[in-house]
C-alpha cells in the first residue's frame, strides 16, 4: 500500500490507512480510527480484500441501493438503539426520503447537499440549518466509514466511496450572551420561606452564592456545624473552598427532608438533577415574572457583595474565583443604585456652578 497500514496514536486509538476504488474506478486513500487493534485489523483485512479484487466501493449491490432502502435497512435500526436524538432526527430524515428517496445513495454529491443547504437557509434560522446538517453528517458518516454499535462492533461503512459532507460547512450560530437578571431589593424582600423546595433553593442560592453543581452535590457530611462552615471539596476550578454557615443557611438545611441518599437537596431518594420548574414557580408565587435562572441568583449574590462594599479579595474567596477578571464578570450594579450615583454627580455639578459664580475664567481652581 505504500504507507504504514495500522498506526497507534498517542490517544491509544489505532488508525488504519487504506486505499479503495471509487465508483468510476479511481484510486483513493482513506483513514479510519478504531478503539482496539482487533477491530482495526479486521477492517484493514476487508479493505485489502476489496482493493486487490478491484471491487469498486459503491458498485454492484451497494451501488444500486437507494437512499430510502439504506435508511430502512441499515441506518434506522442502528440509530434507534444508538442515538438519543433518534425521534427528532427521524422527522428530518423523512424529508430526506422525500427529496432523495429514489436516488442511489452513491450518487449523492456535495453539490446536491449545498443546493439543499441554500434552500434551507432561506426558510429556517441558522441554528436549524446547523442541526439538520449535523443529521446529514451522521448519516453519510455511517454510510462511508461506519459507526460503532452497542456491542462495540463497526456497522455500516463502505456504501459510498467519498463522504460528500466533508466539504460542507455549517453556518455560524453563536448568539450574543443574554445579560444576567439581577433581582431588585424589593424583589429580594418578597422572598420568604414558604415550606416549598423551590423557595428554599432560591434563598440558598442568594444567601450562599454557590454554583448549581455545588449545591446539588452538597452532602450532610460536608456541613461542619462546629466550625460553622460548609466545605466544598470539589469545585469548578478543582480547588476546595469553604462557605460560612450563617443562621439563614442553617435554617434552610434543617428544613430539608433527610433520606438515604446523603444529599441535602435530594428528590425521591436521589440526587437532584434539575430544578427549573420549582424555582420558576417559587418566583411566580411572589410576583417575580421575569426570566430568572439559577445562575442569575449567583450573579445577584456577587453584585450585592460589590454594592455593599465587600473587598474584592473577600468576594473572590466567597465565590471561588481565581482571577480578578472572573470576579468582575459577576459584578453588576442595580439600576437604581446607578441612578443614585448619577444624581449625586448632578448635585456636584450644580454645586460647582454655584461656586464659580463671580469668578473670572481660569483665575481659580474649583475642587469638587
């Protein structure tokens, strides 16, 4: 073959270099990675056999298979077991059947995909186009190189000689970040314990400033009532830290039901995974209808620390930040507080104008 057939990569995988004949009899080079040496050797032996026998990949029975036949006989049975997104993906792949169902799979080219991409771009948003192209990319990858099933065996592959999605680029879908929602003082005053799990989570976030994962992973063994702290052994930046155990936090912890899971905020004997509905309902009950995420409550905690004059180093220690840049991201000033600062500035301007009455220009410096 002229190249090293099987190469072990630094990641531990095995890369197979092989040659094959395409539909019109031209020689091409291909590459594929495998997790084990046995799978790599099996795949390489099959490609050698096809190459020496002058078998054109995509010819004969594989070349005559249509897109609809390939979907029904090969792709759908694998995707139904291997992909969680199969129900949503199946809806889009039905459109693929309508568009290319009767065409031979090996006849689909990059120009056909680009034409469809342009049509989709005129009808749907870039995010939808990107998601649909991801479905097509998975489909053609399965037809070209194959995928691994639940038993670790490679299925599919070899139905097309070249992957047409290799030259198709998805549109940029990065959207601007939504600014965090900072609760106003009157909104915070409405937050009172009402015996519900959602309100306890809201209050715990505002009083502690802990991250979502830190709260859900908090166990009773991490609470040191003698020292008066909550120990967080695992954090986002891999550095443990402590949170002062105030009487408000202790009261919230005491209200939680104890079960065998060991987690403070557990649900039906298991660790809590999601609490969006509980938090939204707790905020709606007190009249807060704005969109507030759990992470916005952490931004509220950091912002009120800054507005009340807490030192930057202390804020970094309480919130678990390693850099000043990260600490400043969580510093947002409430609009009313900024308005008060502007009013004080206007008063200073007016005082300066009164002091300068009767003075000649440039004869006296006025210090405000």
